[in-house]
C-alpha cells in the first residue's frame, strides 16, 4: 500500500529575477577612461624622473643617434667616487659655477646672456643633464619648453651629486666618445680617477663643442680658457661652491 506524502504546508519562496545593471553613460565612461589614462601617464612620468636618480641610464637619445650613425660608440659608466674631484670641479667651473647655489636655472647667468644679445648660452648642468637624458639636441622651442618643465622636477627628486654624476657619464667629449671614463682613456690613456687638474680643465673646455676640439691641440684661446677653468675649479673649492657634490 503506497504511503501518503505529508504536506509541510510551507510554500517555496521564489527568487526575484536579477535586474541587469544599466550601463554607464558613454560620456561618463569616457571621463573615467581619461582619468585612468592620465593617472597612468603621470605614474610613468614620475617613474621616468625618479629612476635615473637610482639606476644608471643605459643610453640617451644622442647616444642612440650616434651609434646608428657611427656603428658604435665608447661609453662606460664611472661612479662618482671613481672620478677625480678635480674633474668634477672643472666641469662645474667650466659649465655652471653656481651649480650648488641654484634650483636648476641660474637667473643671473640668464640675465647676462640676454643683455649680451644671446651671444652665449646660460644652460646649467641640470638643464644639460635633462636635455641629454630625456630630450634631443637642438634649439627648438618645444625642446626648450620640455627642458624648462623637467629641470625643476629633476632638481626636486635627484641630489646635486647625482645630477653631476649622470652629466659626466652621458656628456659627449668627442665623436663617439661619451662620458668621462671613455674621455680619460681616449685622450690620456688613464682612468678618470687619475686625471690631473690640468687634464681635467682641458677636457672640460671640450664640452661646448666636443666634435671640433681636441685637448692635445687646443687653440691659444682655448688654452687660456682651460687655465681659467683650472683656476675656477680651485676657487669654487675654496669658497665652498663645490660642497653639494663633494663627499
């Protein structure tokens, strides 16, 4: 005999059907995407600015261009402690005597250049480092504008010692010769730690026009300039203007 099925008297609750979320309006989605893109862009810029303060730049736009043109270049990184202090001071004396006193721009030098009708440049070592590491050569307004934006940011995130170290390692000292290590070996057959004050001054006067100058065959004008640089290097050591990069 079949057993009767007992009724519990309870009704099974029905689940309410899920309502699909309405899609965000197109304009709102575009704004959200734009914000995310802007944040990602800022993060990349910040990383690009901070990374060279800790990691040696493997190359620069100018190095890549010269490598393509020449087939190869000579460049080997030298740590700051492996660069003769006389070379550090000579570069500063030649290119930016007030390097330790400004925040990226030497306003006095800029005013002097303007009063002279632009017959000489007023770029600081910080500006030249930004140009060499991030930008391209030339005097175009877009490059100068980018340089003006990036220089204070580099000054804010790098130490002065690091700025000078990077500068000395990426600056061009001759055709296919980049950095002070390559320059010391190429011209004098010695490591940069063994450079004398006179050799350092002669290398420093190459910087404005490295492809056209040779420290062994300087014109009388450039020999006088090298003597001035050597004297200036001693002066900035004596008056304390080299403290920001000397250990």
